[in-house]
C-alpha cells in the first residue's frame, strides 16, 4: 500500500489517481534532479515534473453533463409559501402541485412535501382527539357524526349565503 503525497490517504499499489482528492499520482520511476549550483538554486526554483497518466485520452472518462445550480428559497419565499399554504383549498392544491415535484427547484419540492406531511399529521391528531372526546363523553361515533353533519351544513350555508 502506498500513500497519496497530497492528502495522505492509503492507495492501492497500482493506483494512478487518488480516490480521496482526485489528483494524479507521480510516476513510480524516480526522476533524477539536476545538479544545481548555489547561484542557480537561489535565483529561481526548478520546475516540478508533472506525471502524465498512461491511459490514452480516448479511454479516459469525459464529463458531459454539468449539474444544475441548486436554487434555494429565501426567507421571504418561505413566509409567502406558508401564507399560501394556510389558505384552505387553494393551499392544499398548491401543496400537491409543488410537493409532487417542481422541475427546477428541489428546495420548493422538499418544503412543500414537509408541509403536506405536517398537515397530514395535524389532521390525524385532531381526529384522534375527537375520537377520544367522543368515547370519554359516552357518545358513539354515529351520534357524533349525526350532530357534526348538520353543524357543517349550517356553517357552509352561513359562509356561502
């Protein structure tokens, strides 16, 4: 096992590139340094030889796609989205649209999915508390729903009348 001279990670004996830092490793043959006079050494540093990989250029991997720049939401955008998602029906529609996947902004998709999960958890807790309250008061679910449906109808009539 040999070590990378740049980052110090352990490498296989036949490695030509470091797996950690990605730099090419110098060739195994030692390069004889030219003998310098003290005046030459003080004047200018000698150039360092660069190791050339043994693979032909045709066999080396070529990166053809550049990853897109990540778009992050600003604080203002988070506030506006939170207000938009608070609107009962329209907010739920936007939650599903943005949570299903926004083609250019992954941050928007993750925030919308998180808000959708948060809303789902909220309604599960509300339903569980309603069931506990119904059981505690001695009313059965049918009685509670029988009272809840007329109340919702009256509320809808008051809103849309």
